[in-house]
C-alpha cells in the first residue's frame, strides 16, 4: 500500500511515484519553498521502521541551498543538509531510522538565494531487518551514486544472559547460486565490481561513508568485498557490541569498474551469545601433548632401547639443568634464545602498531582474517582467537623436546659418556617455541608485510636442522682422536647467524617490502644482484660441505694411499646394497645437488617476477634442501644401524607361535613405519595449507575474502589451524630423524665408546688390528670410514643392543 500524501508547494513542480517524491523549481523573492507530507501508511504497519533519503543538486556559482525535513507537530529536525551548488555529484543525506505513525506529518523547506534552481528527490525506504532468534536476512540492490541502508535493533537480552561473551556477525554475499552474481563477472581476469560494507551505531556516519567510503569513521567498522564480506561485532571491537539500533551501509567502490551499474546483495545477521572457547583451547593443548610419544618412539626405533628411570641419576639431571646456565658448550643455544627475544619483541611492536591502526580506524582491509571463522577473545582483544590458539602445538612440542633432550643429556652423564653435545637439539627445541610466538604475533594482524614474522623461526628451524645434519658428519671439539668421523669441522654458531640467518632476514624483509609497497627500480635491481650473489656463495659452501667437488680436490695433506680407502670406486662391482649405496653416494649427491640448484633458480625467478611470495620462496628452498639432505644422510645412518643389529635375533609370539626374528628386520619395519607416518602427517599438513587455504595475503583484501571458509571443527578451528597442528607434529618427527643423523652423543648413537674399547683390547691381546689403521687423524677421513669402523667393531663382537 502506498503512503497517502498531502503536498503544499510554492514555485516548484512535483512528481510522485511509488514512495519517491521529486520536486524542482526556482527560489523566489521569499527565498523559501515548502512541501508537506502527511497521512503516511507503511507496508509494514506494525513496526513502521523506515528511513528518509534525500538526494539533491542545485545550479549557480558560489551559492548554497539548505534543505530541511522536520516533523510538523514537534518541529524535530529529521534531515538537514547544506548543499553547495555547481557540483556534478548529487548530495545524499539519510535520516535516522524512524518509527512512523500513519498520521505523522513532515515538512520540507528549501532556503537559498533568489533565482537559485534546485532539483531534490525524497524517498521513503523501509530498512528494518527483523531478527528471529538472533538471525535475520534481507536482500537489496546497490546502484551507482547511491547507498543501500539497512538497520536492526539489538535488545539487552539478545546479547546478555550469562557472564559469557557475545558477538554479532554481519555478512554480505553477492554470488549465492549465481543469484547475486556480478553481471560482468565472466572470468577471473574480468573487472570486478567491488563494494564497501560499513557497520555502525551512529547514523551520522552514513553520510560520511557515502561521501568517502575509504575514510576512517569514529565508531564504524568497514571493509571491501566483491562476492563476500563479513564484519564481526564483539565486546572488544570498536565500536563494542551493545543494545540499540545498528546501521548497515553498502556503497559501490569508486575505484572499481562501474560498467555494471548495480549490484545485488544478500545481507545476513547472526547474533551469538553465551560463547566460550576456553575448553576448546584445552582440547588442543591435550592433543598437543600426544607429541610425547614421538621422541620416545623414535629413540626406541633408532636405538632399540628406551631410557628407563633407573638409568638416570636425578643428581645428573639437576647438573644438566644447572649447566644450561653455568657451563657447557651452549653458544648456539644462547644465540637462538637471544635472537628469539629480540625478534619477538621487535615483531610485536610492528604487529601491534598495524593492529592498532586497524582497530582505531575500523578498516578491516588492513588485516587478512578468515571472517567466516573469526572468534574474538571476549572483551580483551579483537583478534581471531582460534588462529592464535592454534600455535600452541609449536610451543608445547618445543617444551617437550627441551625436557626430552635434557633427559638424554642426563642419561649420557649418568652413564659416564664423554662425547656428547646437545646444543643443536636444544636450539631446535627453542626455535620451536619461538616459532609458536612468531606465528602467534603474525595472526594478530595477518598481511603480506607481516608474513615475514610468521616465517622468522621457520627459517631458523630449517637452518638448525641442516646444521645438525652436517654436524653429525663433522669433527667436534669433543671427539677423541681415534673417533673416525669426517674431514670437515662443525659449523660454528656465529657463522650460522652471521652468514645465513642474518642475511635471510634482511633479504626476506626487503623482498616482502618490494612485493607489498614497491621500491625504485634501481634499488630493486641492486637488491636482486646482491641476493643472487649471496645464493651463489651459499650453494658453493654447501657443495664444499657435501663433497660435491671432484675427487682430486682433496686437501694436499691426505696421502695418496688413503684416498683409495675413502671411496668404493676401486671396486670392480658392488657386492651388497650397502656397498652399492656408498660406491655411488657421490654421484647421487651431485645429481641431487644439481636438481636443488635448478629449483633455487626457478624459485628465484618466480619471486623476482612476483609469481611467488618472497618468504615462501626462501622457506620452500630451505625445506626442500632439508628434505634432500635428510634423505641422503639418513640412508647411511640406516645402514649403520642395520649392520649393527644384523647378528641379533629376538624371540616373539605371533598367533601362539614362537618366531625367532632377526632384530634388523624389526628395525627396518620400525623405520619404514615411522617414515610412512611422518610422510602422511607432512602430506596432510600441506593439504590443509595449500588446498584448503582460507586467505591469500598476496591478493587484494576483497579477493582474499573469497577464500574464507567456515570453521572446520568444533565451531572454532578452521583448516589453517589444522595446518598448524599437523605441521608441528611433522616438524617434531623430522627433528627426531635429524637428531639421529646429527648424533649429539657419539656413544649413544654410534656405540663408538664400545668400538674404541674393543679395538684397543684386541690390539693388546691378539695384535690383530693394525694401530695405524685406527689412529687416522679425524680431519682426513671421509664419511664412508664410519661404516668401516663399525664393521670392525661388529667383527670383534660389538656389544649387544
């Protein structure tokens, strides 16, 4: 039913059509024109919530015209607007939502200079969105040079019934079953019609939002969208959730393609009260504690024995804890902790500044959240609590590793081992904890420039694992002279941070800065030249450490007769699988290294042309190198372990039948099972990260929101949170393999104490071992000699495992 209107107008023409009144004219000598509106009848008469919209323009140079709409009986102003004449853009003014009665009378007055021509349109729109059980839905259409306005009312009982938290989700969509699809959206490369959404409890913000949709407004939340956008109003947002009337405004973005003149949208409102999340975080913490099984199981698989309580003296464990602070070789551990403290504090300052900008301005485009699974933390922090809490597994697993390695060190000290150094394992464990904090800070305000803080300690973890692998086949200061290990020295801690970690952080920061903000072309060229030179230096260093150089590159102090013993090239043909592996190990390493270099070059080009995120390029190269090194060096480690247990047998009962099974077969089954589970966890984590991605920080905010997905589990955790969980478990399993290769205790992992003693006893009793063959200087011996020494010990009757 249309409103019943009575109009009184002087010096103007009137057009009335479907709740829209258009009048124009020229101001006379009295400088005043009036129009009365009375006998209004609304379609939704029981509620009557509606809003007046005034659109107008006038002609003339340096003149103004004032338009005023007020209620006749109370003289209360409903709309007042001072329009500047001569502007091409029409002026739009909205009233506050009103509860109108059928007998309510309004009057419009126009004041101005004599002779001023004006054209004004007044429309009446019903805006209220009725909420049923906290849920409301409405549809609308946005046109060029206009704004869609909706309102809803929140009562105190709607958001407060207990002491738990509440929040309101206001979402807008425009592609549900193609019903609200942009007409010009025929492909990803086509121009998209972008709009802006605002939520406020101050009706004055509606006018400012229409004039400048990108401006910061006090007490308003806003964002851009194309097909989806959502604003979450909570006890910590600005403005905070409270009872009263709330307004939703949607306008087309002036910078978007306006070939399409209208955009159909669907608005959903969802009020959630009595929300709690503490028990869901506790569940994640308990699930993280399952990581205790990984180090215990890995030690049993790789050493065929578990550390028992009676094998450790409590006093030795206390000495181990004391030595963390007072003595011992912990330079790398201290540097890792120092770097973590410095970077975490610095990162928090940057991230909090970015978050404060988002919170104060209300611009939700600054931070890239998964709006469909955004769970704010009560009245304390307007952040995604689930994304922050999902970093808990990294911290829990880091603490578990610290405790486990301290127990291992106490075991070595209790059994009077003398050649152990757990500084690198401790560093990896601390890097786990720091990675949890770094990722936590990143998820306070996720964005491309902040993404570098998420990968800070992923770099450190990868580098430390690579250094641990090299350390397992290097000379340490604690190695005895008769211990045959390798010809390279361990990588010193200062070199690790000076020549690798430091440059990685520098290049990562500048690369992300180029991708997000842009730099002058001259600086970009210089940057990539320096970056390429640094990569070449690192690859040459890696080739030296991996013995990729030709055989004639041995140092001159190695005698000629020794070189033949360091390689299987003199053999006519391989006799066993073990000998085949060691004979062609150099060839395998060179092929793998060439493939790795090709990946580095390809990734470098993709990052340079902005086809790949800079942080992802560096992290991907490090992870790829870590996987390659782990595979290359874990094979000889398995061979040594397999050889040491080949003469042992174990009796077990299978289906009431007694079987005498070689221990080496059980070892092989355990290693294969551990590797299969590890690969499954890695693949699962990558699927959650890549296939089910919930944001893309390299895209525009409105396009990134199209990747948003609902919560995956327990109405709290999304797929990215599961990436954190599975990635932490995967890294923990990888750590145990790397530690096995790194051999932090020579006696525990290589049985070298028993080897040395048995060889020494055999020399004194039977004189069957040539002393010169044993006392080869450690710095002149290749990796293959480790297997020779272990074989000699086994032939002499190495200790039973």
